[in-house]
């Protein structure tokens, strides 16, 4: 399952990630983005088309294999972007001033990803998590893969 639309794959049990998806929905320039929880079958199928089974498993279950994803995955033009690069590429789809976050691409990746990973390690403690992915309402259902 490959789509020509950009897709944001996110941790569906993370409260911060859920809020971030709603932030994107409220601030995007147009309605071209699609969304799916990394825990969903559609996310696994999409990743299965774009990377090796080992890479797909690592993206869905986290680098440590804990079952908790440790990065968002942004799929654009048939390519996968993760960690800070994925977030920066996603920012290009937002309205101003949020689109301006794309300038952080000039910061060396090891610095950006270090900050990203620190935040990702602490997000459950700071924002909590839910037992299951939240179901979008009828107005947004078409924007979410299953």
C-alpha cells in the first residue's frame, strides 16, 4: 500500500503525539496530509513497502524493541524520514509561522536528533499515554489510514 500523499505515522498511544497530530490538523496549509498510528496495520503495510522487515519492525516497536515507537515517521515521495528530519519535513506543510521551523535543517543532524531522542525518551513521563489509539471523529476519519 503506497500513497502519493504525504503520511505522518505517529505513536498512537502517546498523549503528546496525539496532541501534535491535532496541532498539525489545525495548522496545515491544505488537507494533503494523511495520518496513521504506528500501531496500525496500515502503517505496518506502508512501511513494509518502503523498507526492510527489520527496519519496519524497528520503526513500529522502537529501536530497543520495547514496543514503544521512539520516532515519528514522515513518508513523502516514497521516502521515509524519521526523528528531527521527519519533523522538519512535516513543518513545511504547516502555515506560517510554524513552517519557519524548517530552517532548523541547517543544524547538524546529530544535534537535532540528540534533542529529539531526549524528548522522545521522556514524553510518556511528561505527557502520559493511553492504552489504545484514539479513534478520529467522522469529520477527520477520511484523513486517517486504518
